[in-house]
C-alpha cells in the first residue's frame, strides 16, 4: 500500500502548485493520469533512488550533485505525462 501511495504522490508538489485549477482538482487529475502509468512511475522512482544511492556511495557529498539530476528527471517525466504546457511562463 505504501508503494502505491508513493507512486501516486510522486508529482504532488508540482501538481498542486503549477497548474491553474484549484489544488484539489489538480490532485484528482494527477491521480487519473498517474494510475495508467504507475508501472513507469515506479520505475522512475527506482531509477531516482539508484542515482541518489550511487551519489552517496561514490562520495559523501554525492547526493548534493545527484539531487538536481533526479529533480530534472522528475520534471521531464512530469512534462511527458501531463503535457508540455508552461503554466508558469518560466520557459517563455
């Protein structure tokens, strides 16, 4: 059960903050979009954990370098799953 919740809540901060709708609508929409792809999202979480573990094993400060990499991977996965509309106008 905890793995299911972890997979469904992977994009929780992005879902609540970025889109224009209310946060509760965004959470429901996020669950609808993540459920069909939960196998891929689980694989994404495993890859991110492996990157962070590799950073910790190679050097004590490795997670400081690995965390931005995992953040970029998560952002790319979010954009592939939810579309590439830039609601923040940050990229434009």
